[in-house]
C-alpha cells in the first residue's frame, strides 16, 4: 500500500515517524533523570509565585495607602489646620478631614482606619469623632511614635496583637513635627487578601526586624520558624526572592521559599516539605512509561493519516500549474512554493489598500461617535463590522492635549503631526481589548474610549492613571513635550460619547489650577464646573500698587507686586472659569493702563492680540511667564527710561522756583498747582532725585542765603528773618543757632567781609 504512494507522500510521512520515534527514545532515556528535578522546580516555582503574589497583593494595598497619605500631608490646607486648635465650632473643617481620612482608608485592606493627631492643636480625629488628646495619650505618642528613626514606619506593637500600624510623622521633611497619622490595619483583614493557594501551606510574614507579624491558619499546629533562620534571611540574604534549605534533625526535611519586600523590608515565607516531592513523583513515573508506548503508536498512525491528508492539496495544486512550467523545478514543493509566492506578491498591494481603507473607516466611525452622529443600531452594526469589543461595564473618554509647544524643536505648525504620533502611541500602549480606535478630534485634542470589564471604580482609576502616566513618560522621552489628560465620568452607552468627550475637554481647563502634565478626572472637578456661583474676587489693591510702581519707575517693587498679584489670582479663584475671567480683567486693565501711558497695545507672534494669546494658554505657569516677560517687564523698562528724563526735568523746575522765590511764602502745594502735578507725586520725585525732601532743601537754601546776607550786607537780622518768611526774629535766631552753633550776630562778626557763593547741592 505504501509503495503505491507518490514520492512527496514519503517526504511528509517519514519526518513524522522519525521525529515521533526520536522524541519517545529521548523521553524514555532522560525522563527519570530530569522529571524529579523539573517537578521540584515546578513546585518550588509555584510556591515562589504564590509567595510573590501574596506579597504583591498586600504591598499594592499598603503602597497605595502610603502614597495617598503622602499626597494628603503635602496639601497646603493640611499644613495649615494641623497646626491650629480644632473644636466643634470648626465642624466644616472636621467634616472635610474625616471625609478625606475615610476616603484614603478605602485604599487599604478592609476595616482599615486612620487616626490624625495634632501635637500643637492637642486634638485627634478618628473613627469615633473629634476629641482632645489626653496627657497620657500625648506622652504615649511622643515616646513611642515621635521617636521612631524614620518619619514613615510600619509598626507591630507587642501590646497590640491583632493589628499592625503605619506611623507617619508630619511635616515629612522637617525636623520639627506637628502631627502624626496612625493607620490601624487589623491582621484579620490580611487574610482576605491572601490567595487560595496559600491554604495548603503555612504563610509567615516577618517585619524588617525579624518579628513575626502574621501567620495564616492553614496548619495551626505549625510552630514558628526558628529566629536564627529568620535573622539569617533578613540580614544576610540579599536577594529579593529565593529558597532557603533548612537543615534539621527531624525526619521530615523541608525548604523555605521566601520573598523580600522592596517597599518596607518585610519577609514573606512558606514551607515546602520534601515529602511533597516524593508523593508527587509516583504517578508520574508510571504515567511516563505508559505514555511513551502510547505516543509512539499514535505518532505512526497520525503521521500516516496526516501525510495522506496533506498530500491531497498538493495533488490538487498540481492540476493548476502549467505542464510546461514543471521542467523548471526539481520537485513539486519548489514548484508550488514559487507559484504561491507569485500570487501573494500580486495580492499584496490589494491587501494594503483594503487595510488602509479599513483603518480610515474605523477613524470615521470614532469621529461620528464623538460628534453624536450615530444612533444605537448604527453603532452596534459598526462594532460588529470592525470586530470591536462589545461587552463592558463602564466606558471612559480620555482626552489628551499638549500643554504647550513653545520650545526649540517644534512650532504650532507641527501640532497635527505630533497629535497623530501621539494617537499611534496611545494605540500601542493601551491594550487592544481595553480600547476603541483612538482618534484625533481637532488641531488640539486626541481622544480615546477606554473599556473597563469590571465594576470596581477604584480599579478603573488605577488602570487609567497607569496608562496615562506611561503615555506622558513616552511622549516626554520621544518628543520632549508634556501632555495633560482629561478623563470623563464613567458611562455605559456609546451614544453618550459626545457628552463624555466634552467632559474630558472641560476637565482639561482645570490645568490653570493644577499646572502642566496633569491627569484630571472630570468627576473630581465637576462640582466646581457645575456651580452657578461665579465669584468676582480680584486683587484691585495690588493692581493699583503695581500700576503706581510702574508709573514711578520702581522696577523691583513692581516685579514683586506683580508676582504677588498673580499668585493671589491663582490661589483665590478656585473655578477655572472665574480664574479666566479675572485674568482677562487684569489684561484689560493692563491694556487700558498702556493707553493712559501713551503706549501701543502689543501684538504677539502670528499677529494675535493679547486676549487671543492668553486664551490659548493652558497652564498657570505659561500665563504667568507670558504676562511677566511679554507685557509687564517691557512696560516697566519703557516707563523707566521715560520717567528718568521726566523726573529730572520736573526736579529742575522745582529747584528753579526755589532759587528765584525762596523769599516768598513758598510751599509744595503751590508749586504742584503751578506745574499741574499731584503734591505727593512731586514729593516722591524730588526726594528720589535729590535724596532729601522739598522742605529740607528749601530750609537749607534759605539758611545759605541767610549766611550770604550776613557776610555781604548790613541787612538787620530782623529784616533777614522777615525776607526768609520767619514769623519773628527769635525763631530765625533759634533756627540759625541750631544749624551753625552760634547766633546770626556772632556769625556776622566772625565772617564780616567774606564772600559766599551758593552752590546747588
């Protein structure tokens, strides 16, 4: 029967048989030597994975809780109220603190509670409410918690057996502490996080000091591992995970599988007894022998049947190959292969066209979704046509925008190319099962619909943050640019994609408050956006001080006041809409002030007005730098140059009036009226120019004229005092004695005949 088969049949059949026979021979020869080792390795690896899985599960909760607390204690509001006394009158503050603590505790294991203690305010907030801290409690906290070597410490106290604690001193990076956060985690809550694989083996958890923190109830009769073994693992084994053979005199030897935490130094340990390996190997040896015989028989049968089956298409293909072409090839396989390659090459271009159109249709579908142009039936048909995921629990729209493109490498003209590049990055980074095709919405925004298969909102947030942080990191590494992301509220119906996109873009407006490279969830800021109350806070006093400083040419003071004004605007306008309105108000006042000063309105690059340029900016840092360096600082420099000349001219006019009218009833009010200036303005200019006040300069000039008249004329002291506008001669004599140390008469005797020429100071 075999002899009747064609040549190519044997070329298929013989490799099947030879390969199968070789596999069986090698398997039987080496199975005994390698099965045991591989089986042990498999069991050990399974235990290692189990221990690491347990460690990762616990650490994820603990790290999330720890990092959430770190963010909380660095909040400016926290730094303020932790120092102050807190009573029932401050119910709104207490309620906000309690709500935040409850929210953060939800990141930890179940039944986790957080206690906040203010050392300066002498109060504490925990699950039982707001209370004053007793002296006993304060002494215990100071002696046991504030003396810890690290401001953030995981602690297992001997007198509290059923829980572990996380102690966080605040402020975190300062030596003087004013508060402490105490996180209570019941040990029983850890059991719910341990995987089911741990039920067959005891699991031990030790802290960085080798103290047992937790032991599950898998085998209650198991004794705690010897302290010297744990000490050796903690102090001398540097690896993060591994196996530790225990040399005991007991009949049943065992190994320890351990994993060290890189986060808090905890040691996770489980036992593997040698008897487990022996028991597991018995059925394997018997099964190996039987399976080898079976495999050899099956291999021959399958080889024959398969070879016959695979040779049928070859016979069919031969019918379609021209006879004259066969002489150009040494056998049927080469002939068929060459013919198939020719067909593939001819169809490649057609495939490329179809693929390109398919991707364009996907993009069109997404754009129609985001613009609300499709009904429910059309959406379902398109999902099926494009083989998109059709089952989900929640949907989110992720809207991505550049923070700014003002650098040396890119211009605004490159924005479209960059957006499409980011669109491709998003498609590559987010799992295909968790996204619909990303799309570029317009010249500013790229959007993606994220699919979530579970109902855990907290898990959604973690997944979204993880994806967005990766995208931000890659964009920064590749393009040296920063992007921000706005995330919509969760929704279920794709027909709501248009509204969700609007929410994502709306959330991005909050960059004015939080800065660049932000990840903003619409739900966290929706209360601010949806508020109908628009506050009108504007630091008008600071603005007036700024304008006065600019007019007076006080550069340093003007720059300090500008920084204070902008900081006040960003701090006290919580709603981005309010902030935008008040920034535009400030810009409008600046423009009006420029007109008052006789300066033209600035035209920014691309022929944009100040208003257009400001409205396109997305972060507070960008706005502040623009206002400072493009508007106010140039204005200050221009005014300074102009006022320096103006001040000197005005000061010279005042001096001229003094020198010509010093013997009249002369005052700064009269001069201000004659020169058409404000009295205070003239006073500040004169003092800045001569480093002395108007009245001091006038008095010294009259005093010099008095000395001149006493030396050069025989005018009486009484007459001199009248000409110098003194009420009586006695006042003049007292004033002269104050300056010169002698009376006018004595001065005339000493300097009679001398000539004094007055020089302008």
